[in-house]
């Protein structure tokens, strides 16, 4: 699983409901939510 930094929890968390997205400059990224607080988390690069 991919990890991302949650700003609300202030630590790295596993991305829940992760999905691959492509940025405008064609770079891959992963979007999802924090499993603890439900905040949106984002990580640039492939999972």
C-alpha cells in the first residue's frame, strides 16, 4: 500500500481508498483519505 503524510495527524499513514490520478504535467500521483481522521491525502509518484 502507498503511504502519504497526513497534515491533520502529523504523521505518515497508509492511503485508504487509493486511486491513481495523472497531474496536468502528465506525472502520476495517488489520491485517497486518511484512515484515522478522514482527511484527503495526496502523494506524487506511482504507488
